[in-house]
C-alpha cells in the first residue's frame, strides 16, 4: 500500500507539471482573456485542449484501445480529474460526444461505427449533438414523432427536434426517429448517426433564459441517411436512447465515469466555495460583513458540505466499481443532487452580492464577469435537461426502490 | 483511503446483522423499553464473546486491535436494530478517554474489564445547560488529602442505571480558560452518595438520568490523565463519538427507508398501493438520495478517524451536520408515509425517530456543526 501511495503521489506531480507546461499562456492570471462562451473561438479552444489532453493520455477513459480508448487504473483517472478540476482548465469543445454519443455507440454501435467515430470523439476532433427531444416529446421521450422511412439502403427522415444543446458546431448527431407507425411504444424507434451538414437539415438558434443560444432546433426535410449509419437494430432504438440518457445523467457514462466525474465536479465546487468564502469576507450588506453573519455562514458551510458529500459519494462509487459493481439507475441520484445543488448554491451567492445579482454578463458593473449571475440562471436548465428532477425521482422510486409504475 | 468494505468488514457486517436479527427481536426491544436498567446482561456477555466490546482496544488490554471504521460498522447495525445496550457509553464515550489518557494500570484494569464484558461505564459530563463543552462543567471536586470529594449533579447521563462506573468530569481549579481545571475521575457507581434519578427521556432505549453526587470520595489514583487537563481526552473522544452516532443514525435511516418502502408496496388506499402515488414515490426517492450522501460523509469521517487524518475534524462536523438533517427528515417522512400506524406507540417508527433525535442533539446539532465547518473554512 505504501509504495502504491508513493507511486500515486509521483503520478500526481507528473500531471501537475504537465498542466503547468501545457495550459494556455497566462492561464489563471488576470491577463488571460477567455473567449466568449459559445463562440467559435471558445469551441476551437476546447477542441485544441481536448486534443492535447488526449495525446497526453489524460482523457478517453472507459473505452477499449481498439476504439481509441486510454486504459489506466481508476486511482490514476481520479487523480487526473482532480488535478484538472483543481487547476481549472478550458472547457471542452461544444459537443455531446463524450457524454452521449460515445457511450451509446460503444453499447449499441456497429463495429465500423465504433472504429470510425469513437476515437475522434475522445480526441475532440469531431463534435456531436443529441437529437432526441421534440416539441411534444421531452420527458415522454418515447413519444417521438420524427419519422424515418426506409428507401432502398437509405432512410428518409422528416420532423423537428428541439432544445438541442451544442447544436451549432456539431459534425454529427445521434437521432432517434419513429420507424414504425404501427408498433407499440418502445418498439417503434430507430437511432441513426446523421451528418449535420446533410441537405434538408436546417438548424436554428433558440435563446435560453440566460440570453445565450446554447441550444437550438432542427428541421428535417427529407434528410437521407444510409442504413449503415443505423445504431442498433431497426425498431430497437429505445435501448439506445436509454443508454444515452443514463450516461449523460451520471456525467459521462454511467458504466465507467460516474464516480470519477462526481469527484472531479466536487473539486470544482470546493474551489467555488473557497471563492464564496473570500467574497463573503470582502462583501458588506447593510454595512455588515457577510461572513460575520451567522445565517450566511450556515449557508456557505452547507455549500461546502454538499460539495464534499458529492466527492465522497464519488469515492464510494469508484471503490465499488473496482470490485465489479456497475451503477445504472443510480445516475438519477447523482444527476438530481448536482442539479439541485447548483440551484441552491447560485441563490446563496445572489443573496451575498445583493443588487449586483441583477446584472448580466455584459454589464459594466457585473461582478466576476457576471458569471455568478449566469450560473444562477443556467442552473434552472440543469433541473430540466437530462431528465427533469421529477422524472429522475420517478426513476429512483420505480427502478431502484421497486415501487410500482 | 479505502472506501470499499474489505472482506473482513463485509463479514463483520453480516455477522452483526444476523446476530441482531436473532438476538434483538422486537419483543426484546419492547421489554427493554419498560425495563428500568434497559439492557440484557446475557446479550452483553455474548457481545463480549464476539470480541465487540474490545474491538478497537489494543491486544494487551484484551482487545482485538481493529479499526475505528470496523467499530462503526457495528454501530450502523446497532442503529438498524435499535439494540438496547450501553455499548456506545462503555466502549466509546468512556473507553476511549481511558485509552487516550489513562495510566497503564488503569488501561489494564478497566479496558480489559470492558472487553471481557465485566464492566459497563457511563459518561457523566453534562450539567444544567446540557451541552458538551468545557464551559458547561461547573461541578467541583475538592481535594482532601489523597482523595477528591465530589458534590453536585450530572445531567443527561446515558445508560446511568446500567453503569458499574462513571467517567466523570469535574472542576479541580478555577481558571480563565474554561478548558483548564477540568479533571476526569473514574467513580464506582456503588459508592455511597451516588444517586441515579431517571429523566424519562423520549428515547426509552437510551435512558438518560440525573446522577447526584453527595460527598462522594474518589481516590486520586482514579484520576484519568493529568489533573486539570481532563478536557483534552474528552474533546478527542468527542470526534469519535460524533462519528459513531452518525453511523448509528445512518443505520436507523436506512432501516426506516426499508420499512417505509415495504409498507408503501403493501398498503392499499383508493384501490391501489400507496407506493403508486407520485407524492409518496418522490418522498421515498429523496430519502434514498439523502441517505446516499449522508452515508458518504459518515464513511469519510470514520475513515479519516481510523487513519488519524488531519481532515478528521472537518469530516466529522460535515458528517454530523448532514446526517442529522437527512436522518431527521427520513424519520419524518417514515412516520408520514405510514399514516396513523406510523404515529402509534405500537409501531417501531417512533423508536427510530427518537433515536435519531437523541443522536442529532448529542455533541451538537446540525446548526452547531455547520458553524464549526464555517470556522474551518476560514
Ligand atoms: C438546457 C437544456 C438543454 C437540453 N439539451 C437537450 C439536448 O441536447 N438534446 C435533447 O434531445 N434534449 C435536450 N433538452 C431537452 C430536455 O431533455 C427536455 O426539456 C426535458 O426532458 C423535459 O421535457 P419537456 O421540455 O418536453 O417538458 P415536459 O416533459 O413537458 O415536462 C413539463 C413538466 O412536467 C413534469 N413531468 C413530465 N412528466 C412527468 C412525470 N411522469 N411525472 C412527474 N412530472 C412530470 C416535468 O418534470 C416538468 O416539470 C434540453 C433541455 C434543457 C433545458
């Protein structure tokens, strides 16, 4: 055990040194000017960074090497994620490749698809969107109405998708379509890989309450997809959808990344709590230092406690996975806890900053570049995306606790 | 830190659960509620034979030299089964301070007796304000030759009727620093002038009493640790005790969830089982999620203490704050989902509810520990 610990500490040093050498110039200093979120520059920076990480062997875990996967012991993966979170790194490219497409392809894709697409997801070279939700199919995702009709060895897709995150720069989409108008629910869907530059596919931005067009909508007008792009069997698309949803809820693959992702996320949150403590020490409300107020102290301490709870739960998960346990519906517990924590934390910060909680990112008086306010607003999407809090509670109650549907 | 249970720990857990299912039946629990002393000496003997009473003591004092995390696995199971016994009082609240500060002679005598099941202990620290802090200790011990004379009342003493000995904290000198001038004594409960008067507290499986001391002489050789320096070992013990109480609370909470989900699958209203109502489902889902995070923090606290990690005080306070809030909520929902029967004396729900309340209050409630966390964030 002693040598293990020593080895791991050496490894941690190596990761730190690599980070210092490779992060963008000026990173972490006031001189560093981050590109606007959701801009093309931000996307390109994300792609550049993920490629670097991949080449260093610091991402791409959970996949077999023949599909470009990087194999490491869970302890090393945890260290890598911890260190990345601790240093704060550029966000990845605008893509649902890691969160959604790669896990779905690994579980259900054809061999050529896994070989062709997964490596470029892991390296960040190609970006993906998730075309599932529709105006009348969100929580009730089985109610998809977009149709796919077989025509020779192609399929013809017609319909509308909506609320698509990372829509703008996506190269490929994982789409779920209704392929049999007469078959019963859950046995009438088929999934495909669709090229986002296909003729007949129109993408439009949709603004969120944050003001950003982080998601978009797509119209499919006779979009043709070759049958070899089918993921899973005909009319068996529901299984693909479930894999994708479960994986995104756990933060990057319920089957391999859940625990490590929670640990890394917790480190980011702990850093955020430290920033909030500093903020509370520097801020006065009605003339009194916020950090001296017992009610605020309680709330800020609770933020720290919840972040550590998230880390510890991740540690437990990693430990159990090492012994062969595999989480599935537990992803819903993790997803709800994190989303609802974002809501609570955002609100506490708003109270601390008082009148400044009203200022948008581009206001000249915005604090912290308006990011706290943005995060408070964005948290409201967190309890809706990837299955609403209510839907996840249903899953926990029915599929984990076994209460009747 | 190893977060997965080792094979031995899995075995300990299974053994403990089987033992308690067999030995700590519902009728035993009910009998002990009404019993003045509140535990079964035969069961205590069996626990000694299993090695539980000396689990974390060194081998030379009759112990098993196992880890604190191992001990808390037992505490989880004791919470689950509501095992009525002076285990936490004897082994943790009193055993640990003796282990930390006692003389070789004292450890040899008392820890071995504890491990063999031949001595039970109760901690007599709290007084009128009911809080575990040095400023609350006002009772005086006056030196007279080679003896100290105790006069005063200790309150909220757990398992006092069951105790052969008290570990008692009293003032031996006045000082501006409240931590200074406190001395720890081992007091024989049979000593003339010791009077135990039950308090009728809500948790009838962890009975609390006033203990009145009237001119009780204690030989100086019964002082644990240094004179005037008794707070230090108590404070150190309180971290372990707090973590153990969290383990017990999580055990209670998980049992309440099991009972509640089982009931929700059976109880019919409006022609369907109540577990098919979404309002009930969502409560159950939140109970499970809350317990996942409560357990995670509790395990962190226990592991940190087992490994003597410097993060232990933070982990313990975080765990206490979180486990208290979650387990109280879990018990509230447990009562609510059971409806009328859940509010009845006959059903066990209130026993779990009350145990969680006891543990939540002991060594500071959630709000108190959140403030400690805030101080540690500075
Ligand atoms: C920021 C963001 C990003 C998104 N990104 C994507 C994406 O990339 N790709 C994609 O396909 N989709 C995406 N979505 C869509 C998202 O998955 C859906 O919005 C979500 O599943 C809810 O569906 P809905 O909007 O149709 O709401 P509805 O399903 O109509 O829900 C409305 C309300 O009813 C409640 N409700 C519904 N069913 C039940 C039930 N059975 N029990 C209890 N309550 C219920 C819901 O909880 C909610 O409160 C995104 C959404 C957001 C907010």
